[in-house]
C-alpha cells in the first residue's frame, strides 16, 4: 500500500506541475517577442539577350551594376516597403537562332516568374519577344534593337504595346542621320588629305532587318553628299570571313567603307580590313568595335577603325564617365551600348518608386513621364515610347581606335556640341600611302 500511496502522491505532483506550467505559459504569451515580419519578395527583372556574345554579356553586366547599386541603397521603394532587385539571366540565343528568343521570353515569364524584362538585341527577335511580353502585359525595356517598326507598333496599337519602351539605342532612322553626319566629317578629311574631290563609298552592311533602312538611305544620301556609291555588300551577321567582300571593295576603288555591322561579323571585318590593308577608311557602325575586348580579340588589327558609338569616356551626362570607369574596372573591358541595361533598370526603379506599385498599367503611364540622366545622355521617351534623339538628349558618338585606345572624334562642334577629351579623326597610314603614291 505504501508503494501505491507514493505513486498517488507522485502523480498528483506531476499534474500540479503540468497545470502550473500551462498557466504560466498562458500568462506569458503577451510578453513573447513579435514574430519577424515577412520579408518582402524581390522585384524580379529578367535580363534577356544573346548571353554567349558580347552584346548579351554587356546587358547582364550593366544590369548587375544597377541591381547592386539599388540593393546597396536598400532596394526599390514600392509603396510603404523596400524590395530588393533580383536579376534573372535569360539567354535568348537570338544571334544564332531568332525563334529561340520568343521561347526564352515565354519561359522567363511563365517559369522564372519575372516581373519585368530588359534586353533584346536583334530586331527580328525583339519583335517576337515584344509580342510575348505584351500578351502577358509585362513592361519590356529594350536596349539593343534599333528598327523603327518596334515603336511604330506602340503608335499603331497603343493598348496592346504600351508596355514596351526603347531605352537605347535611338532608332535606325536617327542612327542613319548620325552615321551620315560622321560620314560627312570623315569625307572632308579624305578630300583634304588625299586630294580626292569626289570620294567613292562602298556600303558593307550585314543581312539583317535593322540595316535595311540605313542602306536605303545610303543609296540616296551618298550621291546627294557629293560622293559616288561604289556598291553594296551584305555579309551574314555571323560571317567568319569577309575576304570576298573586302576584295570587291578594293576592286571598286572605294575610298570609304560605310559599315552597318552589329553582329560578330564586325570583329572579323575589322581584323581582315587591316590584315589586307584595304585602302579605304571606315565610317558607319561596327558594334564589335564599340568596346568590349575588341583590341585583344582582333590582336590589335583594328587600328584606325571608326564607328558610331553610344557610350564613351566623355561627359555626355554626369553619369557617363563614372559608369564607364566602373564598368571597365569591374569587367576588364570597355562597355558597348547594350550595357545600357544599367540605365533601363534605374529608369524602371525610379518609375516604380513614383508609382508606388508594380502594376504594369500604372508603370506604363509613369514611364511615359521619364526624364532621366543616363549613361549616354538624357533619356526622355517620345509618344511612341522611343528614346528621344538630338542635342540635349541622346546623340551618339563617333569613336576611333588609335593605337589601342578608343577615342571620341564626334561630335566636334556639331550643333555647338563638343565634349572635353574629343580628339581628331586620323587616316590609316596604309590608306594615305596607297592614294598618294
């Protein structure tokens, strides 16, 4: 019995202790520290482009720089909360296979669940990507494609395409104007230094949609500028050899090559142009020569090659030189214009902050009011969501490789514009030797 009594005492004691514990626990609930607030979901931005090529890599690098700056400041202010930026790399493969780009865009939206999209390079691909983004009502800021048709869609069908904006470059109509302005300056040097009254101009432009309006304009403008059209050649954007085209240019006795090269062919063209010592100076646009590791990849065989550019180490805006220097120091290569993904993300972040929401309709309206100091100049959108071109906005630059350095030679007084550090355009020695022998 003694054991049984002890058991009852022990059981009673355990019940008392358990009851006491529950009471104390209930009394102490209000004194517990509050549960941590749920962390705000990041703002996901898909960066879509040809990621195995310089054009796509620089989109990604520029986007990373912008994301790091925004997150370093605590994130994007969305209403009452700050949200970090998460950038998602999306390889469009558009240089090699145009249809892949639309599929990549669809995956970014439906699988990666991105909130916004930045990028796009090749016009044929961007038109498809644009349609996918519009179907999902996703804001899409492009930083690579130039054809006017892309923004014409906004004008023609605003309710569908209002979520699209072009941050960089300005469209190929304006690009053509810049190319001809620089061609005039280069032609003046040819006339003066080579004694050629009526220079012959060969057009070498890749077989891509963006170049079509440029070529059409060239066929009219070159004769109107007092020069002769020596011929038009259209290599593939991915050509690995342009010997045939360059040999034909030589045979046509051209003094100037007016280039329209945005794909990888640009580097091939530059290297072979110097190796073959083609006796014609270069003008126009060659994206490979705009920066990146051009000097290294060509083995220094692109000396004296000139190209329209959009980002250079001149103060087109207060952000130009700081961006240029930081990009170069971080990635050990010079930025090309697709690095403007940096601008696109900062423009988007500013619009989100002002709107206080991620709603695409509110943001489309907000982006239309953009007035932003970007790396290449002042960014203000037109009524069809194109970026404004002209003095005081984006104007472009003329750059030339001179003994391993990419120098700016234009604008050099155009519309009273001249940036500190602008240098003189120089004729290649072998061109001078050929025409003065």
